[in-house]
C-alpha cells in the first residue's frame, strides 16, 4: 500500500536535474494518506524536504484536488537557484508541477499495489 516516483526536468547536455522531485506515499486501510515524503533536488543549492506538502497530504483522500492544493505549497521557503540553466521563477513553476506529477504517479502505484 505504498508507491514512489521520481520526476525530473533534465539538463539536455548533462542529464542532471534542473529540478527533480522524489515522492513516496503510503496508504492506510481506507485508502487515505497515512504518510508522505517529498524531496526536491536541483531547484536550490541543497536538497530540501517539502514539509508543507507532506503535512497537507496526511489523512487526505489523495484526490486530484488534494494533490493540487498540496503541490501548490511545494515552494514555500525554497530559495531557488537562478543561473544559465533556468531562472528562479522557472524553477519555482517547474517544482510545483513536478511535485504534482510525482505525487499522482506515486499514488497510482500505491493504489495498484
């Protein structure tokens, strides 16, 4: 009753993540979120847990609306890089989208397990 997903926007030259998101979701017996862990790489100078997203998901039904609302909080407190590969604003936008995609995939895998 758990699923995981890693999603990334890769730098075309190196393959390294401009932004990467790892998500793990565990379901309770009712199919609700028992636990969630989300890590964001590449967007900032250090890997960061998305604690606000994790808290928003716990005990939720993990439907599209719950995932979208949680993913919108993914960049809270994030100090994004701004370099030749991507602007800070672009990294913030990509981060929210990848968190949503990673969560949807992880939830789908958890429900089919």
